[in-house]
C-alpha cells in the first residue's frame, strides 16, 4: 500500500474509499503522530529490554 502524500490537502486524517482513514504524510503533523505513536515507544521498549537482559 502506497503512502497517501498530498501537501495541498490540509487534512491530516483522510478517509479511504473502502472505509477507515489514512494519515496524509504530506502534512507535518502526520509525521509527528507516526514518531510519537510508533518510533519513540519502540525505542523505549528496546532500551528497557536491553537493560533488563544485561
């Protein structure tokens, strides 16, 4: 599935034709949502797991 990226579209959440919504990665807030909900928690879990195993 290709990322939805349209900088002219001011919506962050764009409805999909089949239902649901996708993030508009042409909008900077979409990147902030991705980082805050996916990348930062992954880094925290990885650091804590390595700290516990060592």
